[in-house]
């Protein structure tokens, strides 16, 4: 009610934090009290579990006598499981008699625990006979006793064999992959003490990507976490030299992209020359594009609250085993709350208030970093992928407020480029591959000259310019309070490292001296914010650049596009029907690729130039027949610069098979 009347204050924020802590402590305490606990010390058997349930039944009856509220249905469940007579067990009302029954039940349980192997064997024999008679009921007839005993012994032997195999496989799996699913067990770093052979060098150990020397393994938990934290800080700081992150333009936008300069950009007004004099032309085009009002189909208010029905819908379909929540408040708590309207309404309100009032809860400002090897058993620090685990309610509220609402607006208004097939609902990863196959088939059948370049972006989610994302959200009409809440969460995020040994004490965060960027791989906002980057990048492409153009046989219509893309892996192409020389087509493709690279740099991203590749489809005509030209018959070269680096890095001419969503015939 206070929020609805616009009377939110610092005191309300403190009360919110207090309530959130009470809710968190309550659900964790309740989980510990009612969670099922299984012991693997004793072999399971129906007789042993019956005596255990008898102990539980009498313990609950004693609680009931002491005045503690106990669910009657739970008592009845344990009584039936213990196979206790209803009249004699429920008829005992005196505390002393209940104590005697509890002592007797415990004595019987202790005896059965000592006989657990014998009881398991008896259960297996009964199970073997039951399985056999279910398959061959005629063995129960008179005269088949000896045959039944022989077959029962055979079935029992088979069951014991299967049980031993399962145990052995579990042990082998644990020994072969000890740490799988629990975090990393080691980190490999360059060996700085290694001495290279005379006249050779191993490279700079500070840059492990280009290290050619030996590696050493670190297995001490805190030292592992410290090395990983240092590497992650370097990764999340990569975007700092780009225009919308660093000085002077990035700082002039303000912490939440709410400064007067940000308003001028979105209103299409000129920006002070002191902020743009050192910018590339592509960045200036992007600023001009940001000032254009998007052509939204429906301009409606974006709601910042989550309803009870939306809360139930988002959690009912979630898998309870999903890892989440550094506070240990896992998905199961939220799923259980969907059974109660009151709890669902409470959680929905707690998830909505930060966005309606513009603050970030302290619990949301912790992210657990899980490091996954890109290749199995490759623990080199440069081959570890960081996955950020946010609090479950924070992650799902981001998805509901940002990705779903704004994503639907983008799709309904046809603002997402047709060439992008990633980070969009209803699109498939095979679609750009199919489109590329068709493109190459048309070029082959029509004997067109076609040049195509595969581009590979570096850590796209980790290099997103947050302020540019906030500008794009403002451009779509998202209220300032929601942007402020998200910005506060990301700016104050504390990253902790999880290893196979548990949660490490090492942590890191963004600082004024070393600010961190990116939307976080593993968060629901990561794909959406990258889609925002791609939209402004695509819209800022110079329309004068040559791209793919296919004209119908009757020249009645045509289609054009720069290429195809899946998330951060675009493929740019240019075709010609033979009027231009191959070198001119290659030169036009170089201009388009360089233009794309500078726009990508403006969003905070960068290309891995050495992993980019290109190919040329050209033809040699002889006696009216065409054949594919070889590299020697149609030589060419494409060289690009990366960011502000003036050194050209040539790509490989990819007439040979290569990585990427490619098709060669």
C-alpha cells in the first residue's frame, strides 16, 4: 500500500530487508526440519524401514502429548508404514506408556540395524520369487516345487549381480570424474619458473592465451579461487576501453544512463563535441541511431509488478534441480510456494518492489561463479567458462520485467533484425545454417561470385556495455526505477567462487578503479541484453554498404540482407552476378566486415580476429562450362583491425573446411 501511494522511504527499504531475511531464514529452517534424510550405512529392507517408521510414529505421538501441533495425517501415514494396529496404537494416551512403546521400537530398530545384511538377503529372496512367479505363474502349481526353487535361486543370483554392478559403477564414476557437477578440482596456470630452450621464448605468462611453455596445476582451494578471481576480473574489465564504458562518453551517461547527456542522445539532440571528437564514425552513427524514436506497434505502459498468476506460471514449469541462489534458498522453496495463494502473492510482491521503487535487495547482490571446462578435463585457466548463479527470484524477476516484456515488444514491432536467429523465442539454431545452404546453392546454380566472412566475437555476454543497454531500455519505454534497480544489482554484485571443495572465501566486485561490465552468462538478462546490442549494431549499419541481394527470375521482387547470425557468430556475405572482378567483391566484403567490427567495438564487444575466416566462390569458364576457381586462380586477402589497434590481422582464406555454421559441397 505504501508503494502504491508513492510514499516509499529509507525506512521502508530497511523493513523490506528485514522481512526478506525473515523469509529466507524461515524457509531454510523449515527445510532442515522436514527434509527427508537417508542413511547409506545400512542395507535397505522392508523390515528395517518398518521399525524406523514405528520409532517416528511414537516420537510424533509424544510431541502431540506435549502440546506440539502435529499433522494427524502424518501420524496416520507413519502408523500404517509401521504396520501398527490402529486400535491398540491410537488407544495409548498416557505419556509413560508411549515412552515404553518408543523404547521398545528403538530396541527393535537397533536389532534390525545389526541384522541389516541378513534382512536385505531375505528381502532379495522374496523379491526374486515374486518376480519369477509374475513371469511364470505356472511354477506355483503342485509338482513344480523343485523347478521353482532352482529358478528362484537363479533369479536371486541375477538380482544380486545387478545390484553389485550398480554399486561398482557408482564407485567407478566417482573415481573417474570426482568433482563433476560439484565444481573444479584444479586450475592449470603457466609455469613462470620454466626456462625456455636457447633462442626460444614461451611468451608472457601474464597472457596465458599465447603461452607456449609448460603448465602447473594448483589444487589448494583458496589459491585456486584467487587465480580464478583474478582471471575473471580481467575478463569482465575487457570492455572498459570502448566508447560507452570508459571516458569521456561512458562516464557522461551517468550510472543509470539518466544524465542530461543521455537525455540529449535519446532526444536526437547534438552531443558536446568534447565527447565525440575522438569517436569513430561508426560510434557517431550509433549515437545518431539512438536518437531516433523506435517504431513501436503498440506504445503501452510496461508494468513493473509480477502477479500471483505470473509467479505460479514461472515456477511451476521450472526444474527443481536447477542450481541457483548463493543464499541456499533454492528453487524448491519457490515451487512449494506455488501451492499457496498467500505465499505466491507474498513472493510476487517481494520480487516486484525493487523495480517499482528503484532499489536492489542485498541478497540479490551476490553471484556465485561456477567454472566449467570448455573441453573435458582441460583445466587451463584460459579454457574455463564462468557461469554466474544469481538468486532465483532475482533471475526470474529480471526475465519477467526485462526479457519477456521488452522482448515481446521488440518482436511485435518487428525491430529485431531478420538475420539474427539467436536469443529469440521460436527461432532454431539450424535456421541460419539452412539459410546459408540455400544462399550457397543459389550462388552455385546461378554461377554468382560470392564472398562470405565468418566472424567470431570474444565473450559477448562479458563485454556488454551496461550503459548502452540501459539507453536501449529507456528507448523502449522502460521506467527509470526498473533500470536503477538492475543497475544497482550489477554495480554492487559480489562474486564468490565455488570449487569442488565448496564455497570459497575469495571474492571480487566492481570498483571505481576497475569497473566490471557484462550481463553475466547464466543470467536470464544475458541473451536479452546481447540482443539489444545486436539491434542497435544492425540498425547502425551504413545502408550504402553492399550486401547480399537476390533478384527473382522475372525481376518482380528481390531480397537483401547483410548475412546470417546466431547470437554472437555472424556471417557476412556479398554477391555479384559477374559484372565486378573478384578483387572488388573481396574489397567490398572487407569494408563491410570492418564496418561491423567497429560497430561491435562501440557496443563493448570485440572480434577474435585470428578465429575469423572467409571464403570466396568464384568461377572459371571454359568452353561455356563453369568450374569452381581454386585459390591460385582467384587469390585474395582480407585484413581487419581490431578495436583501436592499427595492426592488421589477416584472416585465413577458407577454401578448406573450418569451424562455424558452414556448408561446403
